[in-house]
C-alpha cells in the first residue's frame, strides 16, 4: 500500500479460512465503530462493473464464462478452485486494482473522520500480507464446523468446499502469524462476546 494518512489512522487485518466466521466478526467490529473494508467484495465489484477486463478474462478462461454476453462469476469460481494457473492469472489481473480501490476507500473514509480500519480478506496470509498490518486478527474454527456452515449457508457441495480448502493455508499457519485469535466454534453471541472482550483489552491498553 502507498497511503499517506494522519498518525491517528490505524489499519489492521482480519482473516480466517472459509466458513470460519471472519465476516460475522467483521460485523461486530463494525458495530463497535471500525470501518471494515472487504477485499473480496471489492474484487467481486470490480468483476461486475469493469467491462474493460472482459478481453483479458476471455483470454484466461475462454468464452464459457459469459452467458448471453453476461459475465458469470460463479463459473469463474468453479474454475479457479480447480485450476491453479488460471487462479493465479486472475489474481494478477485483479489484485492491483483491488489494492488501489482499497487505498481510495481508506482515504475517503479518513477524510470523513474514520480512524479505525479493518482490512477483511480470506487470503491475506496466502498473498503474503501477514505483516502488511501491525495487527492481524484471525478467526479460527475447526474444519468440520466450517464445512457444515458453508454447505448449509451457501448450498455449496462438500467437494467444492474441499477444493477451496486446498487453496487456503492451514490454521496452524494462521496461528503462527496472528497477533490476535478469535475462536468461533459456538454461537454468534459467543463470538460477539469474544470481540467485545478484545475491544475492552485494547481500550484498557490504550490501543484504541
């Protein structure tokens, strides 16, 4: 990142494996006053709105990702979790645009008075951003719990979940680089309490 911001601006990372509950945790941080920017959502928005990418997307994936001229992101998702070369090509295409948009959003929100930011993304660690932020919050849950959540929530097949899981790092690796861990194996209320406890600690330590 190449941000020139006041010293009172803090940007931290938030990540976790598929189905761990990072977006749920992000919502609790948002309720506490954090400005949460989801990199995955930025990427989806870019794919949906930037038609200038279509020629390069056709080069990577072929015409099958378009149905009646409309880009179908669900087809891209199914391809990239089975084809690492195409996944890497897509990442190389999107990531510079995602980070540029992230920086723009941070700057815009900072001008409006925001001082606490969370950068939420599924693959911060995998894409070597574990040390980009001074604090990295990792949401942890066991694989079986995560699989059940995703299959029920997204109507995803267990096989596709397992394919996605292969593209992500392990919880052991996440623990190794995390500055803070949030365990999410119970209820939403339990995770909310964990977030509040962490916020209370930060306030006591004058981190926020």
